[in-house]
């Protein structure tokens, strides 16, 4: 059979290798371009998504923009699911972004429709020169964008040439296959779905489809169902991202699947009139664009996503209700951030968003620490309090958060972060270490007072007053430190230093007063057990709070200013 077709077995293998290699170059190029665009956009992209999705229309625009930047609708939806899991975005906000992501996904097929493969190596060469000879970080990233852009087209050309050789050699068999697919549109839908789910890139499969259509191996009536299937297959990434998350993340992934499935079924039902419309557009409007066969698929892709988005926009409330009905809240199930900590898929897709996820977890850690400190303070003055296992649970939660967030942040260090974000990551690492140590001091305080209560050792009234004043100052310092940390406000963090000095002075003064009470007989030596250690632990607790505040002050990151600009 090989000889009759004019190809030997070795030739066939070489061409298949070229197809696989071309696909690899295409995927590498599109990922490289998207990563570099994200690096240039930096925190601005993060701020745009977090702060400008308060209405569905804004969400659609943001989803379109972000997908156009990172060159991946599945990447955008995975990021969106991650933000929902982290509590950085609500479920209704996420729907708008998902709708827009599908529109933004069409930009790659329009690039391919321009048919500039002949110039691909020019982009690769210019990009490589910029990468190696421009030391400026931004210039180097622009070079990577050009390199990835050229690699994308070079990979597509490599695939196209190899497929042309194989399919031309077996033209009769190819025509039979594609005719069969055209006769059964549902088969084309399944092929597009499976291939996209396998490759994890609808752009790659649609790019191949555009090439096959331009080469005349498949008709428009057979190509459109495959394109529709690509839109369903691209939802697999969101499903994976949502599977490990909570209810809100599952709802978000479900809406993405529903959008693409409903749209694909609708257009499949209207396949004949839609394909005739596209033939009319190709023959008239696209005739002056040169390589119009490829552009026809791109326009069909855009029309599909635009019309589906337009229809679904008016059904957002219905989609929310349906998702909430299918994935119900579980009020009896204990929900903590530990249930969805931490989304490792975000690290590869967007280290900046992964940092936001980590920050949300550290915020939760601060709340746990604050609860622990307040419980220690109350227990210090009321031995009748019965917290049960709660102190132990909080201590274990703080330790677990410290371990998990530390490992997560270390993973992020392996990615390409900007210098400012590297400093921010370092500040986060320092903060969780100090928060964990605060938890240890609270544990010490509980143990000290448990020992005092079991041995019936009472503090003098003066001792209680001194300790109460020190606790009050430490808790005021803690509240101000955590308030500064939540908003990353350097001005508030700077004010913590004065409170830390006050804590040091009070600890030293109350220590002297304690010694004086013992010397004067106002307090017996036996009842003085652990009082100095209690004062010392509170002073050290203040030291760690100052360290947390200092990490905000010395950080190069300007999170608080970004939030204000984005509001």
C-alpha cells in the first residue's frame, strides 16, 4: 500500500514525526507567548481580574482581554476557578469572565487565518536576538513573545506540510474518511472534543482544522462540527481545576461546561443554515482577504462564541440557580480554607495568582492566630472557661497552615517571578514563620495557666492588673499588625513599632514590680510560679508581631496602592 501511494514505511514514519514535532512546536510557541505576555502584564492583569469583574458585562470584557493576552481560554477558566476557590472572586462574577474567555479564544485562529507561516522564522530569529542580547527584562520578554509567535506558525507550517504529504499520498482514503465525518456531524463533534481534551489546546486542533480546510481535504459542513467539539474539549481543564475545590469552584466549572455544550448542541442543530451562511461570507466578505479558507473557520469560531455568549448573558441568573441546585452548600460540613488549600495548578498557569492564593491563606492564618491569642488572654483571667479541644485544634491548624503555605511558596520560587514579587514571596515566608511562633507562645500561655489552676496558685490583684495592661497592649498591637497585613498598608505597619516599644517597656516594668511584690511579701514566692515566663512570652509575641509588620514595611510590593487604583 505504501508503494502504491508513492510513500515508503520510512517516509510515513518521518511525516508522522513531523506532525508530532510540529504540534509540539505549536504548543510550545503558544505557551511561551502567553507566559511572556502574562509576565509583562504582571500584577496589572491580576488587579484587572480581581477589581473589574463586579458586573457581568465587565466580566465578559475582562475574560476576553485576559484570554487574548494569555492565549488560552482553558487557562483563563482555570485561573477563574482558582480565584473562586481562593475567595478572590464570587461565583456570579466568574460567569462573566468565562463567557468572555470563549470570545478571547478566537484571536489565535484569526492569527492563523492571516497565513503568515512563510515569515515565521523571521519572528523566531528577531525574538532570539532580543532574548540573548537585550538585558532589560521587559525587552527580553518581548523577544520571547516574538519567538513564541514565530514558533507557533513554524510548528503549524511543519504540521501542515507533513499532513499534506500524507493525505495527498492517500487522497482516496482521506476523501472517504472526511466525507464520512461530514455525513455524520455528531462524529465530528466527538472527534473535536476528544482531540482537544487530549492535547489540552483548542487553538492547536482548530489550527490543524484550518490547514486541512485550506488544503481542501474537508468541507465546511464537516469542519464546523469539529470546531464545535473543540469548544467542549477545552472545558476539561476547568473541570480538573474545579474537581479538587469546594462547591463554588464546582459550580464555576459546571457553568463553563454548560456554556460550551449548550452552544455546540444549538449550532449543531442549525448546522446546515450556519454552514451556508459561512459559505456566503467566504464567497463575498472574505474574498478580498487572500487566504480566506483559513479565515472562514476563524470567523465561524467567532460567530459561534459571540452568539452563544449573547444568549447566555441573558441566562446568567438561571445558570446560577441551576448550578446552586446541582451543587448545594453543605451547612453541616465544616468548611475551612484547609479544605481547598492550595491550588497547585495556579503556580504553573500564573505565579502571580498563586501568590494571591497564598496571601488569602496567610490572612486566614492571621485570623486563627488572633483567635488563639484572645482565647489565651481570656483563659489567663478565668479558670472556669472550658474551651474543650478548641485550643489544640487551633494550634494544629496553625502548624498545618505553616507547613502547607511554606511548601506552596517554595514551589512558586521555581517559577519566573519579577524582582518585586520575589521580595513579596520572601515577606510571606517570613510572616508565616512568625505567625507559627506566635501560636507556640499561646500554647505556652495555656500550659502556664493550666499548671497554675491545677495547683491553685492565684495572682495578686496588682499582678492581674499588670498582666491585663500588657495583654491589652499586645492585642492592640496584634489587631493593628493584622489590619496592616490584610491590606498591605505600610503606613499602618510603621505605626506598630511604637506599640512594640511600649510592650517592651511594660514587660520590663512589670517584671520589676513583680520582683518588688515578692520582696515586700505582697506576693508569696510559691504563687509567683511562671509569672515571669508569662510576661516574657507576651513580650516575645510582640517581637514576632513586629517582624510581621516589618516584612510589610521592607517589601517592594505596593499591594495597597494597587487596590486603591483598581477600585
